[in-house]
C-alpha cells in the first residue's frame, strides 16, 4: 500500500510539472519539433519599453527560438502573419480566484456557495479558466479557493484534460478566527468552525501548521490575510488580524519550503507588519500610507493593486449587505489614489485583478485603470509580463519574448502603446507553442 501511495504521489507531481516539461502539443515523440513563424507590425518583447517595428518570433515546439525583425523562415515552417497587430508575451494575472465568480446578487451567491457541490463548482471553474486564457492570460496566480477546486483545475490543465492558463495556486488563505480567511459567522452548532487545514490559525504554532497543510495539499504559493477584507461579514476592512509573531511564523515557514507569500492587506498597519515579516507581495493596499509605500520600495516588495476589483465593488456597493457595502465604498474611494502615490514613489507593481470579484475574462480592464492612474502603457504591459513573472518566480521561463522562453504569446489589434484598451481585444493566443485562439486574417 505504501508503494502504491508513493507511486501516486510521483505521478501527481509529474503532472504538476507538465507545462514546463511536456513536448509540443500534438508533436509525436521522437520527431523534430515543427517551427511556427509569427509576424506582426509590432513586437513588444517586455525586455524594453520600445517595440520591434515590424517584428518576428520563431517558435520551435513549445519554446521561442528567435526574436527579431528580418529573420530567416526555417524550411517547412508554418507562417502566421498577424498583420497590423502587436505581438506580446502572454499576460500574467497575479491575483485571481479561478474557482468562483460573484454575480450582482450577493444573497444568491451565498446560497449557491453553501449548497453547490465541489464537483459541480469544478465545471464552472473550467469555464472560467477557458475565458481567462482566451482573454490572453496564459499564466495566473490563484490566491484562494474552497474545496481544493483550484488545485484540481491546475492539475487537470497540467494533464491536458482542461483548457486554461498555467496556474500557481495557494489552496486556502491563512488568517485568524473571525478574520478574512475564516468562514462566515455560521452558528457553530450547525457548521463546524474552520481549523488549520482550512487556513484558520491562532498563534504562531497553528499558523505554521496551516502553512504546512496548504503545502501538503499542493500549494505553489502561500496567501495570508494580515488585514481585514471587504467581502467578509465579521471583520473591519483595515484592522490587523494577525500578530507580528504569527506573520513571522507564516513567512518563515513558507520561505523554508521555497514558497513565496502574498499578503492580503487593505490596512496600513497590517501591511507594515507583513512587510517586516518579509512577505513578497502586498495585495490590494487600499489604505497604504506613503511611509509604508517607501518601505515597500526599499525592501523590493511588490504591490498587486487589483484596481478593477476596487472599482467593481464600488460600483456594486448598493447590492451588498450593509456591513459589506460600507467597506466596499471605503476601499473603492482610496485604492486609485493609493496607486497614484505608489507610482510616484516607485514601488514595484505586478498586474493583478482579483478576478472572481468581477467576471472572469475581463482581466485586461485592469490595464486601463493602471494607465489612468499614473502608469505609461509600456509600464502597464510590463507589469503583466516581465514583472508578473518575476513575482511568481518564473522569470526564467515566461514574461518576456526571448530565445529559450516558453512560447506564450498574445496579439492585439493596433498599438496598445497608443491605446491601452486594445488589450481588451485579444485576437491571438499561443500557449506553450500551441495556438489556442486565432481571430486574425491570415
């Protein structure tokens, strides 16, 4: 029995590594990889803020072979001319929740969340994953789900059973009893309170245990909740919910297992605790003050601003229960001005949307809000490519168009450096050398 369990574990981890190790999709083993040449009026490599005009990318199998302007087309290569389009690295959304999606009816969502079976929810997640990939997001960081739905989705995508972005997943977010990581305040006699397996911890020892449980069940990254949240019923949005000792335990344990830590922080005091503990990114950051932003710059901590989520909940606030509506309005009122100050200070930024708060597949609307609040279009594009890859620890594999990188590419009509909203009109998607969407005239 022990040998069977060990074999199962080996097979599972082989599947988890598949996106970075598999041969080109559809290419028979042992045969030379087929070359594909992509031509476009502009190629934005994310290695600089200036595109190649015009540009070419040669793909061999699942990797990029060459990037340039007047390249020789390999014999027998398939040529795809994208015309008046801009070719870019596949986009990276560093903050999604692929296993769920809110509607305009909070009460119906609550009901369905309580009664929908995980197997049924997994089918919805597969739909959301396809929408996200077709929107040009070839890699995502999933920062929390229930019932291990995102874990199963990641493994199914890696195995080629489902279609979706490459996923890094956190399993359960980690936080305190009554905090943003905890369940709604159900009567405990009816629904058993959550424990460390579900990420709820009190004290450093339990918080270490919670980290270990998430890693045991396949987490690529650790998500923690040092601050209150907008969409939870029990907590104020900006108060610290984990002590410095608890945060030290979470971060040191995660880093010992070579996992990065994303810290959900609306409140400034909670963010300072998280930064002192050594987290790798601050998510949301609605109420961050300038001194805290300067500290992030000094320590190289990324900000993942999720401006679209803040905008969305602000627009929908009247449809939430009163306790949530007050928090939604408060966060929405501050998030964009915080981002403007972060840009002036020079904080590192990685693109993230909190997709699920708003519908999946609309991720690119974050670009427009970033540009309206102080980024240049080139900076916004880099935040969703090279910077996102750096935050995820995947900069050697994705994020830029360079020889040896995985062939994750997207194309948009026209020039997004002149009109960033062109990113909302993705016409071509290639993931790992496989064309998954092509709406361009050949």
